[in-house]
C-alpha cells in the first residue's frame, strides 16, 4: 500500500505561497528599502508633471554618464544615450553586446498622471472672485479635487519664442489655490445626486484671488489685479494663455505613511513609481548582453495618442537611430528588432483594499507588501482591448524573478465584468514584442493622494534591473 505523504509537507511543496514580503527582510535590506523610498519621494516632489519628470530624469541621466543621442555619431556596446521628445516623453538606451536585431529588453512606464488642465481661455471674474476654468485630464473622481490645496505647474509660450516656466504652490512661502465645495448645511440637493454627478466638470473652477485693482472706474477689477500681478512676474498678458500648458495638481508633498513608515503617500504615483524605479535601475546597467531600453511615455492616461504618446512613430524613430548609429540598419531591421524583443510594461496595479473588498476577487488581487504585480492581461469584460502575454513568456519572467529571489504576484485589476484598464502594453505587442504588465500595486489610484508600499517599490527596482541584466 502506498504511503500517504504528510499533509503539511505536501502543502509546503505544492501550494503557491502568498506571503508578506516584510516577513523576510533583514535589517540591512530594510535600511536599503527605506533609503530608496526617500530617493523616490524626492523624485515625486520634483516631478508633478510630465515636463518636470523629463527635466528631472535628464539631469539624473547626465550626471550618470548618459548622453543625448543627437550628440553621438556612432554607438558601441556600453554606450548610454537618451532622447527627449518635446520635453514630455523620453527614451533611454544602454547598447548591448549582441546585435540589435536579436532583440531588446524594454521596460516602458508613463510619466503623465490624472490632473486638471487650464482651458485655453481660463481666467474670469465672478462676484468679485478671480477664477480659472479647467478641463480634467484622465480618469478622476471629480469630488476628490475640491477643498484641497492645489498648485499650478507648466509653461507659457510667447509668440516671440520666449517660454516661461510656472511652478506656484510648492514652496512653503508660495500661495496655494483651491476649488471650493458646498457646506453640508446647503448641500441637500448635491447630496441627493449620484456620486459621479456631485461635482460637474464645469464646476472645477480654481479660486485664485479676490482683491480688486485700486482704480474703481474700471470693470473686472479683481481679474485686472491678477493679470497685473502675472504681467509683473512673468511678463504675460491674457492672450498668452492661448499658448500655454498649465496643469493644476495637488500641492501635497509625498510623505512616508504609517507609524512604521512602511508606505508612501503622494500624488502621481500612477505611474511615476514605475518610471522612477525603471529610471533608477537603468543607471546600474553598464554593458549588458542585450540592449536595454527604458521608455518614459506621455499621454497614457488618455489613450497614448499624440506625438508624445506611445501611439506615435517617435519611438520607432529612436530605435531606427540606434540601428543607424550601430551600423546595423537594413530593410526590415526594425521589424526584426521588435519581433525578437521582450518587454515589461511598467504600469501600476490596483492594490487590494479591505475597505472596498467587494470590487476585487481576493485570490487574484495584488496586495501591498507582497512584491511587484504582474498582469498577464488587461482590458475589460471579456478581455476587450487587452494585451495577453503567452504562457511561455510568463514562465520566462517567472524564472528570472524566482532565480533572483524577487518577490512577485500575479493579479487582475478587479472582478470580472467590474474592473479593467489598459496600459501601453498592447502598443508594443502590436509591433511583435513579447509583453507583460509588471508594476507596483497602488491604493486610491487616480486620487490626488495615492498609496504604495516601500517594499514593493524596492522590489520593482530590483526586478527591472534584473530583467535588463539577463
């Protein structure tokens, strides 16, 4: 008679373990995790828009020996280059030993986040208040943007070629701005509305001033006073708003969260948490076997369209330049590069929140503190619009992570027919690249203040670096 195995031993052998990563971190690793968290929060606080993220990333790259590709006539193994696309997206490469046609190891994140953009004609006066009209960008809950401190970031381009950078509300001495909300005493009708209709898009008006211009005979004195202030500070007039990109973002600073300081609370972690960890990881890559590519893309939150989004041909142009400058370009070379390439689509995942447990299927949810999250497929309902990684590629990524003791978890974004979402994965998959989504779980995603685990952030950094090294 066959002996029945010990149940606990068999369970240890056969079950897929899902454990909190903090359980197995020694003092040395915890110190590294917390130090890395401080680096990340510093980056977040300097990079609240895609332009600021590109500027910060460019400074970091230049300090670490990367050169703009336009300054390189020829590329050799070990060369480190980057390209900026209209100051709003960028592509980074470390040239490998193997020919580019054998494929690339690509990690792609995005640096745009949900926010409020100023309308082309934003400034108006009403009831002796000066206000700015906005148009929201990406998927937001509109009510979350009322009654919180806001800052203004962006650029104003003048017709004479001058470009004025704006960043107001971040310094402790700066003023902040706000979108007002109704007091509960007068909000009976508002409270009867559906949550999504409680605050309308046209009511997301930013309060910016209330002092009238000193001369009493002129009309719209508060608006005039604000324009006078702006003219003195930036040399602009009202018509210059027509050629501006001004974004309204939360004035909150990224901070450690919890008595144990185990988490990060901050704006824009979707997807700058993956952008920073991939950027930070590629600094460590010096002469890889396979060429390492890091993408920091724009416009993901609104479908990746436009000439700074991943749907544009600019990334293809960058890879073509790599082929040109390594002397490897020829007919169909670009197509062969993509068809032989591998990618981690570095975008965040929805973290399991016990307060809202009903929206998740617990066995297939991503938990904070359990490591980087892998999404085999995205899309919604019947996987509509999904990029669905094949089993062989999932096994390859599992092997890389398990061989290097990187904590990971496979998950879906919410219950079937309830959740869903998209990333840039399908865009590269359509070019022939093997792709799987691989990012940090987030609580309160798309809110003005999102939450991540420092353990997961550090594991993402380790995962991305390891992917480039194999």
